[in-house]
């Protein structure tokens, strides 16, 4: 019996390993559609717990596209597609598309027909009361003769080849961290230079209150502070705004000190006049 079971065990392990091996896809310009799985049940089926995980490695013939992209797909309460990305990936080279096939929803990776692409892919389907299985990846040159389903991809955690990170948003070139949402932290440390203590240098000219008033009447904002419409459109640098606000506080402090000196002088003159 052991002699029979051991070879069967070896075959079973080999079959599992083979099923997990990503499929290499290489395309030249033209129409290509890579089948990567189906959601078997309708999205209004309350017992629907099926999910699909699609993983893609690489993407291009002629560039360093060693990233890994994952799509997590379900449709219990409407089609939901979440994307994570580690390293370079471009939806301009490989798009994920869905097609309605009766009660099923079929998914295909669609390489850009004008690009040379090279990537590896595997897909895994699982769910309660369903047989968990690796999807049989298939490449075809003709589009599915099915109606296309529109959907939005939710970016979860995204990185690119330059070490930039996006949370809830794509990674942006030149921005080490992009977050689409609120951030909660115990402390944030901002490193900056040219802190505006130069306001206290004797050669620095503090604007008079009359000058500030005239500027406000003409421009409807403080001198040196960006307009509301610019901030609403472009945002602002936390480091730069900290310096701007501190500069205003320091200028106002000096203005108050000057005003206090004037008030004390006036009080002394009034006191003298009362003694006469």
C-alpha cells in the first residue's frame, strides 16, 4: 500500500506545484485577450462568496518592468476590484476588463494592441462552498463576443519603480507618499531650512499696519500668503505654510511690541498733561 500511496503523493504535489506556476504571456502589437477567471454567480446572490485573485509580474519587453500587480475581485454586492502594486506597472500596457456571460462575469487581461508586452500571470478562485482552484489561463486573439462590463478599480497600496508609494491612490512620480484620505499619527516631523527668525534681525523691515491694511483691502488675503483659490486647486506644502504662518506671527508680534511702545508713550504724555 505504501508503495502505491507514495507515487500518488508525488504526483499530487507535482500537480499542485504545476498549478501554481505563473503562465508566461508574450505579445506583439495586435489584439490579444488573456482569460484570467470568472465570477460564477450573480451579484445579487446573497450566498455569493466567490473571490478571484489575479497576480501579474512584469509587463514590457524593452524596459525594467519587474513589478508585481494584484487584483482582488468579488461581486457579492456589486462588482468590486481592488488593486495593489509593488514596483513598476502601467495600466496603459495591460488593462483588466470584464464581460457579462449570462450570470457569470468573465475577466480578461488586455495588453495594449500597440505595445510589445511580456508578463507572467496566475489566477486563483475560491469561496465558501466552492472548489478552490487555479484558473486555466488562456490566450486568444479575438475579443469575447460578450457585452463589456464597466467598473472602477480601487487602488489600495501602490508603489512604483522609484520608491514612491500611494495609499488609496496611484503612486506619483516625485512624491514619496500620496494618500487619498485622512492620516492619523502621534507625531509628524517636518525637516526644513530658512526658518523665518530673520524677521528679528534689525535690517528686516516689518510692514506697518497701514501697509498691511492697504494690501488686504486690495487683495483680500495677507501678504505672502497664497490665495484661497490657489490652495484649493493645488494644495500647499506643509513645510512652506508653517514658515509663512510663523513669519506672520513674528511680524505681528513685532507690530504689537511697537504698538505697545506707542501706547506707553501716549499714556505717559497723558499722565504729564493731567498734572498740569
